[in-house]
C-alpha cells in the first residue's frame, strides 16, 4: 500500500514540478524537509526514494543534502529483509555527515517475530548498535523502543554505558514494552551530559546516589518523564538534603503499580528541588502511591502553571472509602491550568451545593444527581436591571419554561477556594457528572469573583465525549446515554436552572411492584411531556455564556506540554 502510494506520488510529481524546479535549490530543499517531517507514518527513506525518482535535479539534491538524512529511523519491522540494517545505518550516517542526527531505534522482540530466536536477527541488531557507537559524538536525540526481555541481547546496555561520548546529546528516550516484575535491569544515567535537556525513560534506577549524579551531571535538564517509577531500594536517611534540578520545567510521572500497591514507601522525587517547575503530570492507576510519598508539597513549586492528573481514583467505587487524600493537590496556589483525564473531579475539588446531589427515588430505580445553577450571567448582573424582570433574563436565553421549585440558591462559598489562580480547565471524562461538576465550579467561582479578576475561569476544554455529555443536557431530556435535563426555574429569586442526571438502575423493578414494561411506559409519557415543554434551553449555551468552550484535540495534546 505504501509503495504504490509513493510510486503514484512520484509519477504525479514528475508531471507537475516544472514551476517548482525554477525555485532556488535552497527553497526546494526546505520544501522537501517539511514534506518529510510532516508525514511521520511514512519512513523517511521511502520518501527520499520517491523524491529522487522525480528527475535528475531532485535526485542530486536528495543525495547531496546532508540535512535530509538527519532523522534516521531504524525500524526492524519495516526494513528487515529489504536492507542490511548495519550497512543501511552506516550509509545514512555517512550521508548526514557532519550534521547532528536524531536516532530512532526500534528493537523488536525476536521471540515473538520468530518461532525460535534468530541468530541472524540478533546479530543484525548488534551490528546496528556497533555502528551507532562509532558516531555517538553526532547523536543529538536518541530514542529506543524495545522489549525488556530482548534489550540485553541487542547490546542496548553497551550503548547506554557509552553515553559519555555523546557530547551533543540533548534528548534521551528509553521506552520498554512488556515490563517484568521485578524488572530484569535498570537504567542509570550518570554520564556528564552537560547539553542534555530531555530524558524520557522506563526503569530509571531507584537509587539515591545515581539520581543525584544524574542531576549534577545534567545541569541543563528541562524535561523529565519517568514512565515506571519504582520506590527507593534503600529508604532515605533522616534529613536527606534535596536533589537540585535548577533547570527542570516539565515533569511527568507514571508508577509501576505492582511494586507500590498503596505502599507508604518514598520515591526519589520526594526530595526533588525544582524551583522553576512549570508543568506537572501524574498518571495514576489502581495501587498508585499517595503523591505525598512521591513528590514534595506542591507549594515547593512556586511557578507551577499546569497540573495534569490522569486516571486518578481517589475513592473506592464499591466501599466508598478514601484511597488517596486529594487535599495534596489543592495546595498549588500558582496553578492556572488544570487538566483532568479520567479523574474524579468532584472528589478532587468538592463544590458547595444548595442541596444533596445524590438521591434514590422512591418511585423509580435510578440514581438521581441534581444541581442548581444561576440563570443570569455575572455580566448581566453588573448592568442596570432595575426595570428588568426575571422573565426578561430568561427570554435573553430563548427560554420560556417556568416550573415551581421550593429550593432557594446561594453560591457564597464557606471555605477558601482551591487553586485560586485557575484560568483554564481541560476535562476528558466518560461521566456526565463531571460535566455537571464543571458547571458548578464555573458558577461558584464567578459568584464571588468578578469576571475581570485574574482568579476567574476564562476557558474550558472538553474532550469529544465530554462535549457530547454537555450537549445532552437539554430541557427535552435527550441525553447521550441516560436521561439528563436542564430546566429553567424562573420563580426562584434570582432565576435558576435545575440540572438533573438519572443514572443506571442497580435494582430489580419487580421489588417495587412495578413491571419493566410499566416502567418503560411511564418513562415514555414523562419524556413526551418534557418534549412538549422544550424551550430550547441547553446547558451548553449556559456554559458558553460564561466562559470560552473549546473542544480538546487529543491528537495535538503535545502542544500543551511545550514549555
């Protein structure tokens, strides 16, 4: 498929390059560079081959331009059987000479590719490592993807031990697949790599001495990603001095759960000193340790701008017991952007409510969650409303439904606000309740903080599913999966909106003396009545009237991590 596409591409290019050929070689070269880098899924060697076949002029540019050969991707599955990997790697390094190169090395699991380990394949991998070791002084970025069980046979540890010769190395990325427990080996970065600015790896040696050496020998390190953080082998001594990383601005941590399982043991990062830290990402999972055992208090990071939490479960869904105390994350007063991915938002930052949010209906079998939101926006409250009735405010939002409600509403908070500098929030959740929480948070913040204040939330980003849940809250009750409604109550003073979500039943309706057929029939009548009363009000419109609402593009999430 790829070969046919490239052949078709080269034939079309040969017919339509007359105008491009009149461009200066410098501009044409730049165009080819951009074309190669913008299509990562196609191997650069295939693209260069297609470009070279357009005409003689292009072939000379491709073969004589060292900058076109600086991204060397050694992918066994794509190149095996077509080239001799060692010779091919050597040729790429020669054509890119003397420029710094970016190496991507994909070491496969030989035992999975072949019924029996292939001596020729192992020898081929070692030849590639041997060639790379002769050009370490030119490697600017080194990324390896390997299976832990075959990393040793490939000679990768020898390459790691030779890193002191990589004097131009800026980015180091070691990723292991199918981790064993305990791991068969660890990586220790104790080389004097004074230009190294980014480290991304599995299996960093959980040892205080080696981590201190890495921090001391890599003073320009700005980004650190640890994908399988282990607890310390030896407990830290009392009063252990902090480990300074003065340039660190980005930190991402993921745990190796089998070695922790809610253990109170400490990690080496617990004594980290990173005063310039700007972005913090923590990836949780069942069994993850408490963040207080992994990191210093968030107040130790005075310039922390972005906090991202992935897959954090603070409460056991069955026993409802607290697994991780969420108060740790409420200490960061400098955070301006909060990013939650599959994380219990309500457990993290409870929002004051005017009534109990979860109840069990006596006449149905659904768990009902209900919140009340103010109808008018802060901006409307600031204008002269002496001659404006509540119905006028409702009409501003194209709403006409009026339903009585005995509940008054008060959004004055009783406690200090967590994350007082919060301006933007990203929500990626499968739960409609998290969307309700988001709306409560926005309303609560704006009720006592002026919209012009730096403490007011200005923008929210929603994943595609969260956006669907938001759009499901309408007066007609046509939610994405379950019944969700947003109904205007104009008799309250000030006017409010009652947002209700009915979850899945866990009881047999026969216990209450009503058949499933009768239940569905009753629900059908209720839904029909709701559609009659549909006045066009939506929770999405309510939210957009207060903050900028954008869809979060997960394909470009790396842009958020740029520092």
